[in-house]
C-alpha cells in the first residue's frame, strides 16, 4: 500500500521534467531524501550514506541508486520496477579508497548519460563536496547544472492527499503540545517533558499514527528562550519560568509545526506584553493570507502591526513546509519576508512563526496553515495565546 496513487507519482515526475526542460537539464540526480520520497515513495533511514534517484528526461521511470542493503527498501517502498533499482557493494561505504559516486558515475556512463547536462542538488545536506568531486571525475565529459530546489518548487503546491496527511499531522501536533504543556510543572525535569512529547508524537491519534519529525522538540526555558534552537537537558523547572515549546506532528513524512509560549507561575509583564502583540500580528496575518498576494506582502502586514508598538522583527515570518526528513521540516522555497515575490497559491502550506527574541527572553506563538481558495485554514487546533501551565492543564 503506497501513500499515493501511481497516477500522482507519475504526475509529479511529469511536472519535474517540465522544470528540467526549462533549466536545460537532461539528467537530474536527486539526493535530498524528501525529493526522493516525493518522486518515488522511497522511505528509509538510509540518507546517512550516498544514494540518489536519477530522473532521465527521455525515460518514463527513474532509477534508484544506493547501498546494497537498502535496495530492498527501494523495492518495498517505491513504485519502480525492480530492474530500475541498482545498488553498490558495501565496500564503497565510508571508504578512503573508493566512493559511491565512482560506482554511480560508471552506471551513468554505461547507460549512455556521460555527455549530457546533469543537474545536481548542490546546496543540500546530502550531496557533499567530495561527492561532487568524484562524480565530475567519473563523468569528465558531462556538463553539471545546479538544480538545487528544482523538485522543492514542484512540491510547493500540495495535492488533496498531501493536505489530508498534513491535517492528520496537525492533530498529532496539537496532542503533543498538550502533552508537553501539561508536563511542564515546577520541579519537573525538561527531559521528562520531552519524553511525554515524544510519546504523543509517535503514538499519534486513533485515526493516524505518528512518524518521527524532521526536527526534535525545541524547549528553551528562562534566559534560553532568547535562543530559539536550544533543545533540552535534565534540569528541573523553578517555581516561576517562561518556556517555549516548538514541535511538529508528522504523518506519512508530512509535517504540521506548532509553537507556543507557556509560563510557570505569574508571567513577566514584558513577556505578556510581547505575547499580546505577537498574537495581534498573527491574527492580522491570518486574515490577510489568500491566493494572489506575495510572501513579501504578508510579511509587511506583520511588520506594520508590530511597528505600531515600536517593535521590529529582522528574521523571516515563516516558510513553506510539508514533506521532509531530518534535519529540517521546511521546504527551502518560499519565505514570508521582505523581497520574496513568490505569489501565494491555493494548497501551499506555511509555518507562520512570528517569534520575537531579545537578549534575555523570547516569545513564540506559531501556526501551520494551508492556503484555501480565498483565505487560509489552520492545520492545528490549539489556543493562540500566552498560556500558563495551570490553565492549559484544565483546558485539555
């Protein structure tokens, strides 16, 4: 049972080939695991070794190339014919003498691709400088084109099935957020709070089980709320503290991120003041987003709101999100920020995260949204406000 129909996979391939033709790419080498999954269904924790999906502009089916022990993953999770699954021996893995790109380069040469325009994802986490060096050495007559984010831009408009998975992820995110906030009490250890979050993320709901999210729960507390990407330790919470939780629900590799700020005991006035402004700005943004506006225009609505209170946010307001693998749930395409002229269209999805970070504190209250025909809808259902651990406990 595949998560999508064969027809949907084939439509994705067709849309990718249109982009390839526009960029003058004959052969596209996909190393980003999210893009591999999107086009083939490949789903395994094997992205720590070199692997790729090869899209030939003049052939119907892709070719999967990877480690021998992962070939069965390709056979079991992709729609490809088994003869299109080619593996390299294990002695290529993390060897100082041989490199998987030596093998892959030879395969491409053997099937007549050594003189073509080859697109590679230059700026991904999974395509290394050494990989590029060895591939160019193996294919000296090929011309290489930077095809970073080519497939990512194909992915930015979601199908109805993708939106369904993201809505399921949103339900899981809400459940996980309740679990985390209910566990945050004076005297509780940060690591125990995260354990409760993980249980909720993976157990999911009765309707849909959870996958591992691309990012671990982020849980800064106290002065560390000024640094949004801190995780957790085994310290215990004091009687009065501010805590930020940023997490995501994940289902079929599709994400719905969510962030909230919670206080143990009485909140600091400055935290309350900033939270009120963040919620007001977020409400304005939610009311503005619709097909036809640009990412820059959305961010301008946010800036106008917070500027009335003398505040300014230098970092982006949000980004497209959906299908992904570690270390990021963002799609690396559209960003809600000044200068991004991307036109927002129906069935795009964004994590709108108007975080405000100062020298010694921070506030995050975010929403994941799907763009509809004339506005947007939330993927998660959770109170949009600064919350106390006592009030959220009763709310759940």
